[in-house]
C-alpha cells in the first residue's frame, strides 16, 4: 500500500517513519527539503518536489494524508489538491482542524466525488515508539481503504484506532480529547503545587508521582511523564511559567457554550493558560489599585 504524506513536521515525520517501518510506501513532500532528504536516507521514503509531484507518483485510488497546521495551510492544500485528483481518490486531514471546517471541506470534496477522512491524531512525540491514537471520521468505504495504514500507525492492529462516525466526527472527538487533557493537566499542576507548598513535610514530589503511578486512581500517562521529569528536577527554577494553548481548548469551550453544556473544569483550565500568558496582568494591576484605593493596602512596585 502507498500514500503521499504532505507536511513532514514533528508529527508528520514520525508518522512517516512508522509507516515506512510498517511496510507502507510513503511519498513525502514538505516545504523544507532537509527533512525530505533525511527521511529518504533513514527510512527509504520516496521524495516529492511538489504537491503535484507527490500525487503523480501515486497509483489509483490515490491517498493523500495531510499533516499541516489548521486553518489557511490546510485550506490552501485542499483547494490545490482538488484540481489534481480524480473521483474515488481520498484526502485525509490528520491535523487539528476545527470540525466545522472539516464538515465544510467534506461537502466540497464530495461534490467532486473525492473521499475525505478526518483523522484526529493523538500521541505527540511518543507516537513513533508507542503508536498513535486515531479517531477517524468519514464514509465507511474510504475508511476501509486506508485501514492498513491505521493499523500500522496505531499501537496495535486491533486497538488504538476506530471509525468513530461521519466526516467531522474524528476532529470533534479529538477536540474534546484535548479539552479533557487541559483539565487533567491543570488538576495535576494544582495538586503538586499544594504538595510543594507544605515545606514542613519535606515531601519528595518525584517519589509521590512515582508512587501514584501504581495502583492509584489518578494514574495516567501524564503522571508517567511528570514522574519522569521530576526525577531530574523538582524545583523547575529555569522553566518560565508560560503555557501556550493550541486552539482546541478554546474550540471545546466554544462548543460547551453552543450546546449549553456546563464544562467549568475545562473552561477554567483554558483560562488558567491565558493567565500564564500574561493576559491577566493588567486586570491584576487594576485589582491592586482598587485594593489600595479603598483600604490603603500597599502596592508592590516592580
């Protein structure tokens, strides 16, 4: 089986490595040629000099897997691809696209009789070694066509991937997955901050995180990762307290609002990320001034 992988960033490159090692023929294209040369040399990937060149190297029905940033890069690629494909070819969007965009793109491709699959992809930098969790949306016939690639990318052929529904369902599932991830991370961060805030107990946070990994109801992969980095550094003095948000947490909270479904933990976890990015700085300055004005409380200057 073969496919074209368009976008060889961290995720796309490692997915290509896993596919090549699993016997899938991959034709790869990326704007930067350095990673193309590296994957050709290391994994036997077939290089492409352009999007059109990648598609021309494929036999029909052609399968094109996009691993591009959400928004304009994915939109542009799909609009370009439509002109190059034939009916019954298949486009897979494995990036973190908004599911509303995915549904719209699915309708567009359907008008050209081109199959469209949205693959919510989780696994991060560990996916190459451990496999990826794949939440797949699309028509059954097209999902069946790409099933061999899903089995190679997943942790095992019989688990870690699923056809979860029609076009849009994959990205919607991944969006909610990421919203939950925000909440879990925030809970761990707050809990361990409380542990660190009790110096009289002299708690070993590396010991506790390792302890909780075994038999505890809060064990998880996130805890595994935290236990690992706490072994080396519990103070984290050289780490800036800035936490970025990729966008999917925002979309999850937007969805909760649209549905009228309460999701206070997910919303607060997102807002705490905003706070870490400095968005609360001006508000906190106003609070300090108000407190000084009505109560005469001292203000801390920089």
